[in-house]
């Protein structure tokens, strides 16, 4: 049982953190921070952190 838990922990640690923009009515309503398929937290796109993330991922004109 312990070995299976260690394998799951190792696999989880290898998954990268990603950011997903959640749209509502054509506008970004939230930013989800995900690790694999697990939702870690939600960021308000209007917050300072949310604006920085959106600027980093928006294409330059």
C-alpha cells in the first residue's frame, strides 16, 4: 500500500502547473491554476496577479 502511495506522489510532483482562462459571455471571468487535472485555486483576472498572468500570455500586437 505504501509503495502505491509513493508512486502516486511521484507522478503528481511531475505534473506541471498550468493556467486556464475561464470565459463567461466572451470575457475572462476567472483564471484556474491546475496541477494535472487537480484544481489548486482560482485567481480573479482583475486582481494584480491576474493582470500579470494575462499580460504574460496575451500575444503582442
